[in-house]
C-alpha cells in the first residue's frame, strides 16, 4: 500500500480521509488531530503521536526542561520584586 493517496477537496474545503487510512492510523469519529502546514503541505497528527515525536526529539537533552523553566520564572519574579522595591524606595 502506497503512502500517497490523492483526494479532492469538497464543498466548504472538506476533505474525506479514506477509510483504510483512518484504520491504519487509528482515527475514529471524534478523534482530535492537529493540522500543521509543513514543507508546502498539510500534515495531520494526533496529539499522542505529537507527544511521542517531541519526547523522541528531546530524549538526549540533559536535565529537566520543566525545572529549567521554573528556575527561569522564579529568577524573573525576583528581578521584578527587586525593581518594584527600588522604585518604591525612590519615591
């Protein structure tokens, strides 16, 4: 089975995903997919698959990105507090 299928855009821009494609990807009625424009085309991906791909992309990144983000935010809050105190002490 080829990974390329040609379909037509219908009324109001609707596109019907062929049944065999839906079965192959596990897309049932109501399944949420993200739509991305990539390399001049349209790419549909489930949130679960997007998560798997992101995890694979960042698997070799040392440390915790969440911990890094929290530390950056805490430092930002401290800078804002210091600026507020400096402003208050000048008035």
